[in-house]
C-alpha cells in the first residue's frame, strides 16, 4: 500500500544516530527537527548537531528552527541557518511567544531567497496570511499541526483540505506539511487530500509496514501477543 502513497514522508526527530540510520531509507524524502526535540535528545550545541547531520544528508530537504523570539534576532538566525546548506529550510514560527505576527518577516526572508518552513499554524486564516507572504519568494513549506488540532477535539481533515485550497489559489509553489501526526492513518488521510508532506517520528515510521495489513491476521497476532505476555508474567487465577 505504501507504494501508492504520493505524500512525501519527512522524518521528524533529533537523535543523530536515528536520523543517519534513516538516510538510506528510500521512503524518507526529507527531515525536520525543532528545539523541543533537540532538548529532549539532550543536545547542547545546535550548530554542531546541524553540521554533523549535513555532512551525511545533503540531497534531501531538512528543516532547522530559529531559537530566538525577537524579530531582529530571528532575522539574523534565519540568515545564519540558511548558509548551512542548499537543502536547508529555516523553520520560523507563525508568531512570537507573545503572539506578534511574523508574517512580514517571513515575506522579507522568503523574498531574500531564504527557504522557510513556517511552523505551528493551526487555522486556515493563518495559512492565508502566510500564503500571501510566501507567494513571490523562495521554495517554502507551511506546517499545519494537524495532530495538535485533533488534540483539541477538532477534526483536522477539513482544516488541512482548506489549507491546501488556499495554497493552491494563492501560492501554488508552497508545499503543505501535515505536522504532528498521531497515527499511521494520518498518512492515508494526508494522501487522500493531496497533502504534499507529512512529518513522522521514528515510532510512526516503524509502523509503516502495517499499512494494508490483513485485519483478521492482525487480530490473531494481537491475541497471541496477549497470551505470550500472560505466560511471561506467570499470571495465575
């Protein structure tokens, strides 16, 4: 089933060894990371991590996020990150931590030739604003956090579909990323609407072989797993 999926899979993580292990995986078409993932991975030197990664990955897009919150510093960091490689995209959040829109800066960076991945979007209104900011600029992506939308109890599929419509009408060269997926089903959903990219953690990538699995066989394997666990635990009643 995976061979029929057109949506590109980008590996999302910050574990250097795991990322490099995926470098030869033909299913993986790109990479994303963010400060939260790097902090959880125990990283302390951002630039060194990026350099180590780019020594092995130069032919697939990879996104590195700014860590500043002030517009001037975000601008400076974006230009620094963009020099790390021709395959590098700079992740810039939709707003600062105080809610100030970064759309004008996104436009400036994009028109200056910086490849940007605008991140943490969750509404069609935000997508529309950023689409207009990106329409005349460098290659770029828009990351809509479908998983977090679902966490709020909102069905993300209509929002993702509307986001695609907006991009296609305003900035057709900009790619939509289905970000923060929670299950492999999200890949199928993303593909069903023609979403360009989905990010997937290692845990989800490991489940890709389950796509199209026979559910009767899956049911039996689940029963067998429970039985094996019970025997291993030595449970008795």
